């Protein structure tokens, strides 16, 4: 997950307000194996996961892959 969240944080974290940083922290507190499956869209995240924020991470990751 470091290869996914590291570049995402490098690109966006400086512009995040406290609420967005809290959302990032909540996502980073998830276990890596399921989080990777969610980012790779191999599994649906459970209801407690902030899907809107997860989609930001997924979109960023996909854009990096396409480059």
C-alpha cells in the first residue's frame, strides 16, 4: 500500500484540510490486504469505509498507472 498511498499523499496532502487528513488517516488505519483489494477494485469495501475518499485514491492510482 505504500506504493499506492505514498504517491497519493505526495500529490495531495499539502492541500488537505483537517477533515480530509482525518479521512486519510481513517483509510490508512485499515489493514493493508483488504485495502489493496479495494483499491484494485477486487472487492467491495465494507459499509464503514469512506467510499468517496477511497474513490479519490483509486482514481489517483489509476491515473498513475495510465501514465
